[in-house]
């Protein structure tokens, strides 16, 4: 009994000592703010333990940023001509370049939201009237270039032949009359083209690499190394036979 009494007395002494430190009256309950803080501390301790169990090491875990997705790589294995993009187009507006003797400025409908503005050195070969509404092929994935202050977004495709007097005869390469505007040209016997970007075409000099093989056939069909320029309704043609295309 004496031992039990001394134990209770010891416990009472501890409680009294704690009350004194907390400035509490004997038997006074703990303040709510203290209880909440204690509870919060318990929750933090529990969270730390939980994080530790899950391998978090207790501390905030930074989410790893998502890996950047690479764009589709250019297909270098396809023939060079398939790296270019040729579209069926039609001139809807034409005017003389104010600062260049040989250039026309054109707006060409290519099945896109806005017509393309392109400059062409065709004034020695066509009148404005002949240019207007002309159906043609546009090389549409060339990097835009400033031509005497006019930004040209592509080029029109023509065929040329030398005359006996040393001058040149230049004619448009024309798609079939019912080929839809904006249709992308394919090449008979070659894979479906996967055109490069304008920057890639310029950097790798794709157009220049294709020029030696771009010639019209003896029937006047547009071709690259014998592979004919095709639309969904037939081949592209010109009146010049066996001539270089550019």
C-alpha cells in the first residue's frame, strides 16, 4: 500500500510540475490551440513515417518533368524528289513587280486558307493576261525568299528549251484541267512523298539535287528520272518535249 501511495504521489508531482510549466491551474484542461497543434504534429509525424515506408525519405517529392516528344524525323531514305512538295495551283491575281524588270508577282490558289504570294521571272515569256487563271504546279515547301523586296512563298514549275537563235522557250508544267487545287503530286512507281520542311530542303539542297533529273519526256510528260508527275486524274504535261524543268 505504501508503494502504491508513493507511486501516486510521484505521478501527482509530475502533473503539478507540468501544470506549472504550462501556467495551468490544478485540474485545468489543455487549451484547444495546444491540442490542435499537438494533433497536427502527430499527423506530420505519421505522414513522415508513411513517406519513409513508401521510399519518399520524408521530404517533398518533385515530380519529374515529362519527356519532350520528338517530332517526326525526316525520311532520308526516300528518293530526293519525294522530299519536295508540288501542289496543283491556279493564279488568281497577277501584277508587275514595281522594282524588277523580269518579275511578276502572283497570288496563287493552292487549296490553302490564303492564296500564296509568289514571284516568278516570267515577264519575258507571258503577258499578264496569259498569266491570270493559269493552272500550274507550285513547289510549296521551299523556304520563303525575298525577291527584290517581295517575299515569295514557293515557285512555279516550268519547262524550258533552247531556240535556234539562242533564246529560250519557257512553258508552264500544267496539271489536268479537273485536278483539284491543292492536290499534292505523286510520282508513278515511287513511294508516297513525305515532304521535308522548307529549312530542311534548303539545308540539304534538295531542289538543286533534283534538277538534273527533272525533264519532260518525248511525249511532254513532266518527270524525274523517268518517274512521271501524277495527279489523281492523270499526269502533268507541257508542250515542251525533252526539256529541262525548273
